[in-house]
């Protein structure tokens, strides 16, 4: 992969407490990584490749769980 690979990531919250999101990222999401969706922080539990990456694009799916709410 080139240094300019972008990832479109579909995030799904495991308990359905958030509707999820599709987010453009400049790195491949990693299990254990934390992301912010709206006013809460979520931990990535699982990452799946949906479309094999090309030189500059990859499409991923990540399942996550709420860790904490933000003020």
C-alpha cells in the first residue's frame, strides 16, 4: 500500500445504542483503537476487510462498543 491509502470504514455499535457511521480514515482501523462518534468514545472490537485495498483505497467494516460519554 502507498502512504496515501485512504479507508472508508463502516462502524457498527454492537448493542445498537448508536446508529453507527461511515467515516473516511487515513489509516487502517485497529482492534483496541478508540474513535469518537457524536458525543461518545467507542473501542473497536473487530475489523473486517470488505473490499481488498487498491493502491489508494480500502473499504472496511468495524464493530465497536461504547467506552464513555463526552461532556
